[in-house]
C-alpha cells in the first residue's frame, strides 16, 4: 500500500533452491544480496549482463564443472527482492542443486530462511503485506478460482482498494478536525462538504472489502460441511 515505510533488509547475501524438491529437468538456485554478483563472478565462466539470460558453466573451487545452464542477473532495485539477484538455472537433480548451493555458501552467502526472499521484497518496498500473503496463497492454491483471486491480490488490486479507502477516511478526518478546531468560523465544514454522504460511501467500500476478504478466506481455506440424511437418500451420490 502507498506510504508504507519499512526497515531495510540486513546485508547478508542469501541463497536457496527455488524449485520444488525432487528430480526435474530444471532446477533453480536463487542468490540475493550485496555480494551476489561477486559470488556469480567467482563460479561462472561468463560475465553477466543485467536481465540477459546467458549460457554458463557453473564451476567449483578448483575450476571443475558442477553443471551447465542459464544464469540471469537482476540488478537492484529492479529485482523481486530489490537487491542484486542472480538465478542459476541448471539441471534439477537433488545432488546437483545441493552442490551448487554448497558452492554459493562457500563464497560467503548463507541459506535463506523460509520466506526470506519475500520478506526482503517487503522490507525493500517491492511488495506490501497483502501481496506477500498473496504469494503464499498463489503457491498453495488448489483451485483455479483461488489461484485467480491470489493473482489479483498479487497484482495489487486489493491493496489499491485499501489505499483508496484510507485516503477517503483521511480526507474525512481533515473536515472533522477543521470543524472541531475552528468552531466559530462561518463555514460549516461538516455541512458544506457532504461529510455524511462521503462517510456512507466509505462505509460501503469497507463492507465490500470485508466481503472480498471473506470470499478470499473461503477460497484459500475451503468450507467444512456435513451431508446428513436418511439411509439411501442419495448422500453418497450427491458427494
């Protein structure tokens, strides 16, 4: 939301495997922090250009090849976390991924805590709390409807509505405080500015937001129901 101010993220460089556990054709190791570029320089055989996918060999401390794949550099602040970010896209075998992570750690990074990439994005004003929650909802969504709802929140739709309501309430507060601070003025701030109508519209906006939040909660958590009835009434068929 607009106007939020956060403490900056710490200065550690963090890394983690960004793809699900198990075997796959592609695995991604993500590095974020001030020494990301330095680490990449020491373990790649190419010089990275920002926002350009480049084929590279990923090397160990002896210059031997761990894997080959795509390396991408996202320079701060134009990255998900707002920091320098390097993504190494190699083959998705667990052993290969672990070897890449170990190599990154040996060059001064540390393992990221759960959700720390999103936390840094929040601390660096790249996303707000609603969007941070939407990332988790999108990942965990079990239906198309819940995925679309999470994506709308991630796009900032819900945050924008909250910001608009916040601005409307601040404007109302200005008129109310003016009426209290200057009671002897000829201008009736509360009457002339249609405060009651504006307050009614703000209340309606708030009700709509609460309804949206409730619907989002149902999409995320589901509904617990019981189907009850006489024997052979069709309960199993209905289920």
